[in-house]
C-alpha cells in the first residue's frame, strides 16, 4: 500500500519554509555571536583615540587604580582560597553523600547573593565593628583554624560512642556550633590579650610603632567581603573537579594502604590539580572585576600602599563612579574605557585559560576510565 | 590485625588533622551564610515591629522619651552608653540621643506614650494632650477614642482636627490630623495588635513610595522598576539566546571554530558586569541613543531624550550581560537530547524546521526556562552596569503610566539594588535610613534566592520526570 502523500504543490513550500527558517536561525545566531564580539571591538575602538592625546596622556592616573585592583583581589583570594579549597576537598571526599546533596546547592546559592548586599553589610556594619575591635578580628582569623584542629584532636581522644555520634562525614554541620562557641570565646579573650600584649589599643600601637594608618574601610574589609562573594565560585568548580576524579584511582590508593587524606593529597589533588587551578583562576577573575563590593567597602581612596589597613580604589569602582560624569570624547572617558578594556582582556584571558585547562582535564579523566 | 590504634607520630598527626580543617571551612562558610541571612531577616523585619518606648529620667532631672536602639562602650571612659531614637526633629533638630548608662536614674514604660508618623519632620514621640475638631475639644480617653476612630477611616474621609501634643521636655506642639500617617501607642498594644501593626507596616513598605529622604515609606517604585526592567530584559534575551544556542548546537558544523565560539560565549559569563555597563553607555546611550535624538527629537536637544540612560538601554545592557547564561543553559539542554530523537523525526519525513519545533525544542523547554530564570536572577541583583545606563536615585515618573504611549522606554527608573546603595551611602540621615536599607536588602536577597531556587527545583523536577536523558 502506498502511504498517503501530500499534494505535490505543498512539498516545495515545506522545503522553502525550512530553508527560510534555517537561514533566519543562522543569521540570528551569527548576529548574536557578532554582537558579543562587538564588546571587544568597541572597547578597542574607543581606546584608540588615546593615541592622539600624545604627551598630554598620562597613564599614571590609572596605576594606583591598577594597584588597588590587585590589592583587593589579592586580599580576597587570601581569604577565600583556603576556605573554598578546604570546603571543596571536604565535601568531595569526606562528606556523606546525603549531606553533600544538600550542602552543595546551598553553598552555590551563596554566589547568587547580590554584591550590593554584601558590600552594604561590609561597609556599614563590618567596617565600623572591625575598626573598634581590630584585635578581636585578627585573633578570630588566627584562632579559627586552631580551633578546628583542636576539635579534631578532641575527637581522636574522645570515646568511640562520641565518635559514632559525631562522625567526620557530618562534621561540616556539627562543627558550626563549635566554631560559633570558639568565636565567642575569642571575642571574650581578645580585650584581655590586647591589654596584655598591645597596651590596650592595637590600633594606637600600630600607629605609634609602625606608622600604620587605619582607615575604616580598608583592604582587610574588602578582602573579607569579596572573599565571601568569591568562595562559592571557587568551591563549586574545585569540588566538581575533585569529585570527578575516577573512583578506581582513589580505591586503588586506599587498597594499597593509604589513609583517606593521603589518597586525597597524593592521588586526587595531583589528578584534579588543573581543575582546582582553573577554579582559583576563575575566582581571581571574579575578584578583579567585582564592582559594588569594592565601591562600598573600600573607601575609594587611590593610594599606593601595601598596608592592609588603608583604603584603596579599584579600576572597576573608578569606572562605576567616574564614567557617568565623564564627558564623551574627553580624555577621562577614553582612559576609563581603556581601564574597562584591561579588565575585559584580563578576565577573558584568565577564563579562557581556565576553560582550556578544564577541557584537558575532562579528556584526562576519560582516559583514566572515569565514569563520565 | 591490630586492635588499638598506634599513637600517631607528629607527621601522621598532620594528616589526621587536615580533614578537620577542611570540615571547618565548610562549617565556616555555612556559618557566614547563616549569619548574613539571619542578620538581614532580623534587622530587616525587626524594624517594623512596634518597639517599646521608654521614658528615661536622667540624674540631672531631665527626661527623655524614646526607643532604645543599641549600646556601645563609652569612647573615653569606662562604662556603656545607649542610643535612643527620640524623634521630634522639629523641636530640637535632632532625633537621636546618646545617654550614658550611669546617668540614667529611672526607666519607665508608661502606656500613654505615643508615636506618630507625620508627613513633614518624621516621627513624633511623646504624649497626646487634647484633640480639637469642629470647635469641640476632647481630652484624656475621649481624645484617644477620637484619634483611634479617625485613623481607622480611609485617608480622604478623616475629619479635620488638631492634635495637641507634649514632648518629653514639656514642649507643646500642634499637629493637624491630615499630616499623620500612623498613630501608635506601642506600650499599650497587645501582642495581637502588634502583629497586625507589624504586617501592616510591611505591606506599607512594599506598596508605598519613599518619603522623608528615604527614611520612611517604602520601596514600591524600586520594586516596580526592577520588575519592569527584568521583564523587558527577558523578552529581549530569550529569543536571541535560544536562537544562538540552536544555531551553535543544531545548525553550525561542529568543528574547531564552533568549539572556540562556545568557549568564548562561556567566558563572557565571567567578564565583569561593569564592562557591559561601559559598552551599554558607549554604544546604546551615546551611540544609538544620540543618533535617535538627532533624528527624531531634535527640537528637545540639547536636553537628551534617548541619549541618556533609560529603561530601554538598561534592559538591553542586561540582556547582553545575561545572554551567555541563556545560551549555555539552552545548549546544555539541547546537547542532552539523544540524536535518535532527531534522526527518528527526520526519518519520518520531517524537515529540519519541523524536527526542531516539534521534537527538539519541546524537549529542551525546561533547560531554556532554567536559563531564563537564572538570567533573571542575575539581572535582578546586578547594580554596577545600571549605574552607567539609566538608574535613578528618585524617578519622578514611573516608566508606565496612563499617558500615551503608556510604556516610556526612555525614562529613568528606580532599582532595588541601587536604591539600597544610594540610601546607605548617600542618604542624609543614614542612621535613620539603615533599618529600611536592611529591609530592602532582605527583599532583594529573597527575590534572587527564590528565583534561583525555582530554577534549581525546575531543573531537578523536570529531569526526574523525563528520566536522565533530557
């Protein structure tokens, strides 16, 4: 039996429809991709007039800003990298699967918290508080890792019953109250220690002995706030890389007698190293470009100073504050666009590098017989 | 087999303790997140709770009435001081007062203390003496009953009346009833009344415009502006993002170039948002907007119509910013559809268009939806690019009204995130505005988190429903 056929005259129409639609989609797709490309072209094009300014051009105005950007990013990375990588290692390899299913999305949600909110809390609450309790803050920063180690030691000393009750695989949760208690303890102890060691006022001592000024909104605050914002992006990517390490590698190491930590340190980390590295790079890219947190928490003073207690001004903050007022075509306008170009190129390069590294890593996992 | 663990050596000690440090960093991250959210919720929602008013008598014999806000150590001496919100800016020009705890003789909470929210001058805190209306004078309980009755009516039907009020220092002021927004005697309120007053104020916060230099009123124009901008943005970004994803995944030949393009698109998601803002300002506002002005709105020049930041340019900029998010999400959805589905459709005689619209796209809808929701969540929280392309501190006109053409794309608009930034950092009385800033921040975080959670659950649900293949 012959299947019912459409009338012949309809056939070309369908084909024409198809041709037209394919053409439209192609045009639209290429158009969108070109529009994205246009960002780079525009930035370069608007930077070119800088060459006509000749001697009047001074890139020196940008150098404290570039320094501020680097300082802010460095502070944020110093705060975020250990925490994010530690969290990634723990949740990829030690945490119970059920808990991991809950905690990972929650930490990734952290990334969604808008920068304005973080910046506002940092600039208006954290900064004045830290100014009054500098010694306490520094003490807490030192005390937290020690107290975590202390928790570990106590756990090994504790009886088997307690260990069963509070297993390592759930430590990410039950350590929370412990850390809260330890922070309270540190806050209670800090004034006593400050009195004994620094003559009652750490800030005055810093000023008198080392000549360090203290600005309310400074690199320390920016580091903490932006670190908070960067933690989830580093964590998420590093965790993916670590969790995807082929299971047979880890099992092999453990079968040969390695402890879980040794397997992680000697096998998983070297294998997933590129992925972890690319996670850190992407975090750095984010820290360099973050605007609102720096605007709100840094004091916006363009300084060349390495002190963590002084303010800074970053490229992105400068763009956000000055560009709306700059007259189009003027030198400030073109300089700021040059700053934007620098940010664009930097983040684009860093991200491309990270992406290429991750693709290599994926291929390596496939070669090693991973399940993905 | 060894039953007792060997006492660990010092090097082994390290490898035993490291996992705990890692666990602690998870705990610390969670702790920070929880602290942030609790802080926002407590300070943001707590502000609307009718706070107890205290009548404080100092050792010097002076009395003051106010709401205790917080305590801090004295700057140059031992002891603590307490900050009171005393209102009455019209009487002594100052609505805050620091009092050292040692100076306080007695603290009382009498039931007849009232708090008025007034149109000019902000809050009044003190006592109600008499009410004068139509030549009649009410005193004591009658005055209270009269005011309570009047405030229950809608604003247009309230009788004309004068309130005679006394401040803590005995200063007497008159206040026309028409300027009173709210009349409360928080100390006399029952728990139930407080809850209803609290929810009423939250509703007021969501539904009214800002008043008194952002220290009172609400954020309705900012909510409206944010929503408008986000809707326009998703209308722009969805078709283009989906189109680009279909092109990349279904039509373009898969070779080195497409792989490069794909990496490029993915990386654009990591480019700082401020760069998009610069692009929007240079191309949309000065470039396209300037040209539109010189062609169509020449009579209005030199004051720009489209050549300045506005709703349209802001939406376009954010659409560009979120384009990679939509493209990546849609592409992931498309890549997950097995080729057998496509081949089946083509084998049954469908053209490519029919295959796409009837088979592939319906299967990829959840992925597209997820992408759009994620894009909306990102756009709602983004402030930096908006500072360049069209957000306003206080927009006199809403972008939508009853004037032709109803939707005014060239107008500036208010945005929750920028409103927060501006109130907190450029306000006149930041101290008084901070509670409302907290409430705004809470609202913004809630919107973004709810959108993200929706995306997560949608993805999860649809994946489970359709099996793992799509």
